C-alpha cells in the first residue's frame, strides 16, 4: 500500500472520529456515534499492517510481538469493560485514560531512543512534551482511580509546604525538559519521565473528592494532546487529527462539567490550597436527628400530592434503581405526581444518575434537570433523597469557604418534608457535614437503600 | 510534513473539536468523555509503528508495553462507552 492510499484511509478514520464525537453529543445518535468511532479506530489499526515505506517493509518487523501484545491488551481490556459495575464505571474510564497517556509517553520514548542523533530539535521538543504530559496523565489518573475506588482517602491530601513542593517539581520538570532538548540523552529523558510521574501524583492529590470527575476530564484532554504531539513525532496525520480533536473537545467538556458544578477550573485545581477546613462544621458532634421507620415514610408518601426523588451515589452502590422505579410506579398509580430531580453531577460523574435510571427503564419525561425541578420544590410535599448528600447540602449556598460553596444544589430544603435514605451519618464524598440532616422537617431512614426502599414499597402497598 | 500543513491541521482540528461538543447536555457528559477517551486509544497505531522500528530489546520491550496499554485504552474504552449507551437505548422501548 502506498502513502497516498494509507493517508486517505487515515483521513477516513479522522472523519469517523469527528462523526463519533458529533454523534455522542446527542442522545439519539450517541450509540451509533460510538460505533462509528470504534470503526474508525479499528480501520486505522488494521491499515498499519499493510503499509510499507522506506522505513518499514512488509510484513512488519516484530509482528509476533505486536499481535501478541494486542491479544494481551484485549484479554485485559474487554473483560474489564464488560464486567465493571455501573458504580465503578468512572474509575474505569480514569484508568483507561491513564494507560492511554502512558502508552503515548512510551511511544515517544521508544522513537527517541530509536532516532538517536537523527532527531531534529522540533521532534525532540514534541517528544519532551509527550513524555511530560503523558506521564502526568498516567500517574494522575492512577491517583484519581484510587480516590474513586476508595483505595485512599477521597479528601484533599494537603501536606505542609505542598504548594512549594508542587511548584518546585514543576520547575524541575521544565528544567529537565530543557536539558533533554539541549543535551540529548537517554538518562535525562528517563529522569524527565520520573519527575513527570511524580508531578502527576502531586497535582491530583490535593483535589477534593467531588472535583475528581473534572480532573479526569482534564487529564483526558491532556492525553489527547500527547497523542497529537506523538503524531508529529511519527509523521502521522491521523494521530495529529485524533489527538487534537480529543484535546479540544475534552477541554470544552471539562469547562462544561466545571460549570455544571459551579466551579472555576482554576478553583478546582488549586482550591485545596486556599480552603480553610475550620469553616466546615465539625464532624462527629452529637446532635439530635429524627429517624423514622419505613411505615412512617409510606404514610408520608401516601398523603402527598407531589414527590420528588433525588438519587445519588448511594442509589448506585445499593443497585436500587429498579426498586426506586417500583416505588415511583406505585405512587403514580395512587395519583401522586412523581418526578426525579437529577443533579448534573450526582453520583461520581456527570450524567451518572441518568445512566443508572435509564437501566431501570425510568421514562425520560420523569427525569427533571436541576433548574427545572428547583422551581417546583416549593410545591413539593415530600423530597426523597436516596444516597445523595453534597448535591442537596445548603452549605453550598450559605457557607462561604466550605469546599462546595458556589456549587448549584437541588433545593430540597424548600420542600415541605424531606426524607433521607442513608446508610449512616457519615458525610458525603466531599466530606462536609450537612445541616439539612438536623432540620426538623427531615426524617432519616437508615439502612441499605435497596432494603429500605423495598420495605417502603410493601408498607405503601399495604396502606 | 510541511510545518504549515501541520499547523493548519492542528488549528482546524481544534475548532472542529470545540464545535462538535459545544452543545452537549449534561446527561451525555460521561459517555462523551468515555468515547473521546477511547478515540485517543488510536495511539495504538503509533505503538505499532514504533514496535516495527524497534532495534534493541529495550525499545521492543517498551513498545510491547505501549501496545498493551493502548489496546486496553482503545478497545476497553469503546466497549465501556457502548455499555453506558446501551442503557439509554433500552429506555425508549
């Protein structure tokens, strides 16, 4: 296959990626969009095996190794993607992004080793960029994975003089980067990779739990840019197009997510340095709460005219989406007006709740977005908060200086009655106490969300 | 490649990238991120190219690692995105 045919097929793959992103932006075309993207990627991968030029002859060198490595990747990647539970999807995306960044960094390192003295300054500059950003994306994504998987604390990790250490590491990374460009050598490049990995860890550690999705999206955009840069190094138009597309759309997406959470990107990334922990109400303080039984909840619901269900991560953990739909259907059959109030970042990722409720075949028209549902809480008799906390915490509106201050919330505090289904009094992912739990119009129903909902459903049926 | 051609491709791709996702609803943020994530798995192409170039064991070892990681990124990414979107489809029945 000659270069023109190869490039044309690469262009077709690039167009497929554009159509994929376009399709993924609309609910009706999203699935097809993803398949088009997969087709483009598959096509681009296949074609490499049939292209020869002055540098490579067919069949490819090391073909056995290449095919074997792809097989290993398939054996690891496909089952992981197929078996993962909905609750763990965000961390899997983080992990996939991280390995992509790692792959880009490795590609740049190999090409650098291979070119040796023949590398032009421009190629070395792009190699340095790929290694730095790819390594940051790799180690940063591993940390976000560990935070989401709760292998480590979800709270911001702040250490003494942290900002100086981070700034120092960044300066060192840039300095060594400059050294690689001028001195050319394997050792400086490996030092650069090591320092970049360290910087990625330090960069993500201070980010608070609730902001992790934004960081994943940002690292995703970073990985895109590294792929584009390695495309320059390898003289591949396709990699430049694909990488730049992801970098650009990922940046926009990161901004949209940050907006949905009412944060500036800057605040998210550097907020941990300025947050004053003493502004947050002390956790663990003994204060009276009103807890109820499933029967109490059923009675409250039976005489309500309008009920809004607010799902959160607890719903996902308990896999209670089918039970909550059963409850909603039962209430609707009793003539109660039921809606789901969906906070854009409820759960661990934007849209997490929509995906979960869609699995239980909850009709679209019952899902109301935040702005829409917030105007109706004044006329709502009961708001049922299932495993959500931060997204209904009024501290976001009333307590300047608390980590979620400024984030738009679902204003369930305006409803006549509030029911919280909770496992315990533990605060939410952001680690902030919720005053609403102590409100006199709040009733708490402790226990696993699915078990509690099942009891409420049978109690309501009996009425 | 001509530097000017590369700059043109880069700039135009940036604008296309901005444009195609600028009006996405928050419902689709996660699948879109995941789909974009899978697309950059196309670095697999780069990994295969460097594996072909590899002359030393070190280079080959690193390229093999890159191919494994890139395959996980690409294939896993598309599969997981499809699983997310499958649930939207079931909804319309």
